[in-house]
């Protein structure tokens, strides 16, 4: 691991469909030589950028630091190459480590066996030199090693994040199947909203979209709630540099509008309230218990609507049809002048809205293929806008 100002390669992992948003975030932080891949963005930067990316990126799941890449024909090749590394530079016999192996290969199709061979190589490196070895700690290692194989190309990286960055640290309770924080932030950034108008989520669940909207509107880094990052245990960890980044609030901004959330479930609203308080965002967010069907007027004039209605996985088909018809009816009659973005899994649900979308973006919500669709809500009728099939 090199000096403070020396640039090195990094890889930021993300969710499908959010690669361009993540690239924009990294450019704003000062990243160089960006290349967008599938669910990832590679870039170069120094130690300062690596710390900042972990603290500030809203759409990154983890930041990896590749340190060694090579070709291998079998696991014996992997063992020899890994054992030849200078592991004393990164670990001591008192350290702990863990290995996360991912394989996309016809030759190496057993990721656990690959992980065992990498582990054996590291242990044998130390045993031959001192007769002692570092221990494996799956839950909280001093060094988390990512080993990636694409056909015959092997890349060993150090994971600078540790626990996935979507685990911000503000969530104290959750409803069933809460929205992933990285996906929520990505949806908001995809919509183009940065706090320049009111924001409404009329089906807020545990409040993830509301909190991520407040963080974006005030430009509050999402990483400030976390207890730790993996790089804090690295041998070259610079405590003073990290604290200067972590405590820097010079880029936070005033939010002059309001965020409104509601849900049919009293339990969900109470959970959302607890999470919002934990994030310190209560002053920006108004919450109430109310089904979307009961909206008689918009909470404010004009703004952005973003929400994630049920997809019908746990509802009867006739109930989900009625729900989406009610959503479309309320959007048309209550929210003219707003822009609405809706995430859903079933295309037939979108059809029930009775609205024509102006944009659609494929996204993944967990294992589900979803679409994120935009609806421009005009007052009265507008030529050329027809109901969707």
C-alpha cells in the first residue's frame, strides 16, 4: 500500500442500472480514468479519494483496491502466485483476514475451493517464515480480501469498505422487504432531483426514500452514520486524513423545501419515524398515516413524487389491480404539476395507472427485474398523451 498522494486503481461496485450515476459521483469527488462496466466503475485516485468514496458515494456498494492480477490454469497456479506475494506488507501473524471469492469461469467453477486455496497460500507464506500464522475471521477481519476470476484472469483486491455501503447505519427498524438504501439513492439521483423542490413518497414504508432524499437535499454524506470501514484496520491507515474527511461538513447545504411521507400502515410510519430520527433528519420530513386513496390535495404545490408500490408478490391480483388504478387516479387529480417516478416489477401494473410514461429505466430490486418509470403530471388533458396499453 503506497503513499498518500500516489494514484492507484480502484473498483466501485454498484447495482444494475446505477453505473452512470456512480460514475458521476466519482467524477465529482475527483476520480480519474473512469471505465464503466457491469455493476461496477473502475477509476484511479489516491488515498484521500478512497476514503472520500467510502464516506460520500450514495450508489456504491463497496470500494475495492486491486493489488494483483494474473492468469491461472488451475488452483495450483493460484496457490503459487498468491504465496509469492509480500504478505508481510499487509498482514502480521496477529492479524485476521477473510476471503470473498467470486468466479465466472468454465475452469474455476467452485468459489469456495478457490477461497480455500488462497487462504492456504497466505497461511503457508507466514508458516514458512515464522512458524506462526494469521487467523481467519469471517465476521470482522483486519483485512477483507476479494478474489475475482473471469475465465482465466484472477484479480486479488483489498475490500476497503467491509460491510456493504448500503448499510448506512441509520436504520434502527424495518418493515418487511425494505428498499435497499443504494437503490433508493440511485432512484432519486436518476430522477434528477437534488433538493430544488418538494419531495413526496405516499407509500413510504420504513422511510428509506425519505431519508435518502433528505441526505441528498442537504448534501449530507451517507457514510457518516457508519461505525467503521474496513480500511481503518489497514497497516497504512491515516487517522488524521480520515478524520478530516469524516468531519468535513463544508459542502452541506440549506434545504428550503419539504419532504412528505405517508403510508397506510401505522406500524410502518412509526418505524419510518424512528429511522428518520436516527438519521437526524426529522426537521426536513413530515410524516402521517394515510393511504394514497385518501389524498384530496397535494401536501405542497409542485415537486417530485418517487415511490415503490407493492408489486403483487403478497397481494391478490384483483387487489393489486385496484391499487394501481387508485394510484393513477390520485396522481391525475391530486398531483398536477408534479413529476412522478414509480418503481414496479410487473408491466401490467403500470398499465393499470392509465398514464403515459415519458421515460423508463431498467433496475433490479433484489432478484426482481423492475422498471423505473417517469410520468409528467399535467393539469387537465394534454394533446398526444394517451392511456397506456
